[in-house]
C-alpha cells in the first residue's frame, strides 16, 4: 500500500550489491511514494546518475564490487548535485571523514533504524528541492552565489547590486571559506587561520557567532542557509 497521498515524492537511486538490502530499501521508499532505481555496483551507479539528471537522492554503500562507493561519488559529483546518503557497515571516524570529503551529504551506519533512514531521506530531498534541486531550475540552484559579487583584492562584497558591509573578521572568515570552496573546514582550522591564535574549546562559540553574522548579511534566508553550509559533526563549507 502506498502511504504517500501527496505529489510525487521524488526519484531515488539505491546503490548496493546486496539484493536483500535493495529490496528492503525499495519497499520502504515506495511505501512513501518515492520512485526507485537500482544499481548493484559503482559503475552502474555513475551511469544511472548520468541518465537520470532528475534524481533527488542517491543511497550509496561504500563497499561495492569494482569501484567503491567513494569513487562513484566523486565521479557523480562532477555533474550532479543530488544529495548522497551513505549507508554502510563501515563506521569508523576515518570512514565518515572519507565519505564527506568525497562528496557525501550524510552518513548512516548499518544496521540502521528504518525510521531514522526515512527521516534523513525526506530531509535531504526537501532541502535539495528547495535550495538546489533540478525541479527548481538550475539557474535558481545557483541564485544565492550569482547574487553575490566578491572582490578579494578590495575586500568588498555586493549582493544584488548593493554593498554588504562586513567587519574585518567577518571578511577574513568569509574569504577563507571562499578560497577553500567545496572543502569542509573544521572549526579548529577556521579559528587558527582567521584569529591567528591557538584553538581552544571555547573558540567554537566565536566561529558559530561569526557564521551566524555572515548568514544574516549574505543569505536570503539565514535560517535555511544555501551559501555557507553546515556539515554536521565536521564543520562548514561553501560549495
């Protein structure tokens, strides 16, 4: 029985070499109204992603025959911004770091809670559709970035033609993130690079306050940032 009563919930690609896992995920997703594609290896995942630019989400295992899920993720990221949720039995801190560094958006270890999985699925798709998805149009996906003009030489920022006044620290933090676009920058790195001081646990508050200030000045909706992204448990990133 399809429990979804609204509009199309989205298209999801399941990438796992275990048939039983793919079947379970298909059942869970289709009950909620999602359309589902499957791939049993990384190469097929890359091909399916290329053939289906309307994808809303990819559920990806790390351990796959042939190329790994991390390798597939890197290749997919060349042309697709669809969120990638890693579902894997590999659950060390190093595994999580590799997942995020190679383009993953979230991580859920096996065995997973079905309820937690579906909450992550709906959350990732909702954010992607509103702030970066194909269905809102590719031009809207980059609207936040296109509205900003940043001159690192003169240290001036304009948004929609109007100058945005940033303090020296705000500008230094923003330019550091801009100069490392696509990279997740942890709080320690940000603090020591911008404040030029040794990182202490209390430094977290400084970074958080300044990130909030930047979002208030630069984001259209600071409560739902699309420019300065939080990578939970890892740090901040500008795509």
